[in-house]
């Protein structure tokens, strides 16, 4: 019995001293970027009646998160028709967001979709490269 116990203990010690070769207990290292690391975060502010910045550049095929802050006195939002992207309308001092993935290159107009604001010049350019 003592010999059997020594063999079992020695065998277990040997197994646990070996490097983990892909067993189910293997801890994965994070070599793959997460979706959040690929997302292009763009901060935009709006007021009467303009955006800052008035031009933004993003990469085609990569998610874009627009973080829009209303610095004006009237409600505002941010919209680009070609990608069906629009932030919720923000009141003074509020920040809203929208995430979308551009699927074509080119220059696209973004604007405030609140009635009359686009006509008053609240527009900008989204350049997708």
C-alpha cells in the first residue's frame, strides 16, 4: 500500500509540474483586440449652428462611436443619412452617442436633424477612408 501511495503522489507531482499543453484549464492570453479596441471614438460638440470639428475622418469597415455633446441653448443631434446613424436629440449640456460601421468610402455630409438647423448651416463632413 505504501508503495502504491508513493507512486500515485509521485505521478501527480509529475503531472502538475508540466507546462499546460492546451488542456481545457489553459488560461487564454488576450492577443486578439476586442471590439472596443477597434472602435473609433469621435467626440463632437454642437451649438447654434455649427459642429466642432466640422470634418471628421474614419476608416471604412471599422465601427465608429460618435460621442455628441450639445453645448448650445437649443436641442441638437448628429445624423449621417448614408449609414443610417443618428444620435438621440440632446438638450443643453447633454451627451448622446451612436455607433455605426461605415461600409463605403467617400465624403458624406452630417448634420443636425432638428427642424431648420441644417438649413442654418449646422453641417459637417464625414470622410471615410
